[in-house]
C-alpha cells in the first residue's frame, strides 16, 4: 500500500515526498528561502542541518505556518512523532485550512496511538481535498481501529478504484466487514484481486477467501530465496496478516502469537510496521 499523496496547498519538499516543487514567487520572504535550503539539505541526507534550518525559519518568523509544517515533516521523517505533532498543531493553529498538515498529523497521531484524533485528521484532509480521498488507505486503517467499520469499508472500496491488485486493501476491507457482519459475509464481499506479485500476498488472500491456510502462508514466506531484508519483510507480513485474521476469527491466542512476532521479532521500519506495533500495544492493554 504505497500511494503517494501530493497535496497542492503548500509546496512539496522535493525528494522528501517525491512530488514536484512549486515555483517560488518574487514575493517570497527570506524565511521561505531558508525553508527551501532546509528541503535541499534534508533531501541530501543532512537531516540535523535541515531541522536546524527549519528552526531558524521559525525563529525568524514565528507565525509562519509553513515553517512549522516543514519542521513537522522533518520530525516525522526521522521518526519523532511527538515533536512532529507539536509543530503540526502550531501550523494548523496559524492556518486551519492547510490540508497537508492534517494528513501528516493524522499519520503521526496514529503512530502515537491517538486513534480517534488520527481518524479526525484524515477526515478533515478529505473534506479539504476530496480528490485525494481514493489514495487515503491510511485513513481506512485509522477508521478500523477507531471502530468506524462502515466508514472504513467505504474507504477501502474507494481505494480499490485506483489500486485494484493490492491484497492488503482487500484484507482491510474484509476486516471492516467482519467486525460488522461476520467472516462469512466478509468473504462474500471480498474484493477481487487477480495478482499481487508480493510474496506471500496471494497466499494471504487465499486464506481470507477461505481457500488457503496459515501453513501455506508461512511456507510461501519462508521458502522463496531473497536478500535478508526482503526475507524479514515477507515474514513480517505473513505474521501480521495471520494475526489480523485470527483476531477477527476469535482465536486470541494465535492472534497474539502472530501479531507479537510481526511487531517484535520481524518488525519493519514503515507505516505498516507502525500499524503492527499499535495493534500489539492494544492487545497488551487488553491482556497485560
């Protein structure tokens, strides 16, 4: 699930978000020049320098919403969500219509376990930029954990219109329906996936469709030869989606076993890695 969002209200920071930078107007202030330098520095891997430059921009113009947003983005990229949310809060206090800040804050709030706040941020982002709604699979996941299963179901159906061969999207859609109406109805409504080339996604899909098994998922994940990093990622996804399946199937023991394996032993540095970590934390809260 890797759809890139390119909100148009504020400029994108080059390689930071893989979108084109908007042209700089003659009216832009020195603060904007500092922020542009910060973006270039960050793209080159000089992250501490970039954050320092963004801080200088904030000190020069404390009420510049864009400066707070940019530093918030930097903190998000270096996995400091608390600092990111603090800056994004300030950016939105200064410019409540800044859609990209809601999107980013939604992601960071989720990482902090602020589920309802995350869903509300994504909702606001969709309100401000409805054309981006089909891309927002992260919103669907937040809606699922917020218990808004019908809204989540609709979000994943919308995402299917632009990403039709993503087993993960079909799985989250299945999970939302399962929570509302049970596994059999979820299977009857399973989104059609022809070929997700990632191993072991099609084996996961077969399991959720009632045509496969947990053993087949793990066999596919563990037998194909690949680089060590690729192997770890395959095992992570196998355990994570097995854990989610057993969770909705009511098998708490197997759910915990697989989710903890994904979150702790085979963790990955990605948004889905954060989802596994949050799910594991919720399970531990239920049964310390």
